C-alpha cells in the first residue's frame, strides 16, 4: 500500500546549529512525532483489516496485500 505525505523526515534535518538547551527538546519532539506515526499506522492497519473484499476491490488491492500489511510490526512502514 502506498501513501503520499508531505512530511519531512526529521533524520534529514541537522540540529547542530540549535542552541544546546533546544537539542533535548528536539529529541523529545522527535520521539513524540515517532510515537504519533506508530499510532497512526496501527489505526490505519486496523481499519484496513476491517474492509470487506468489495471495498478492497474498489481501492485496487487484494486480501493478500492486506494480510501482508497488517502482519507488519507498527514500527515498519
């Protein structure tokens, strides 16, 4: 399943120029964002698992695709 987002990968942004007092906050914010992504994946996979075969056909995926996606751990995209 392919999704398109406009999010910036926080790993691609360097915080070397940030003052030392803000680096810890950036790390905390990064952790919060990561947990939010994980929670969103869990929610999306649960919803995907609830779709019937007709609905899956409407969006162009099969049951095997769904099974493959929902078997992934939440940390894997």
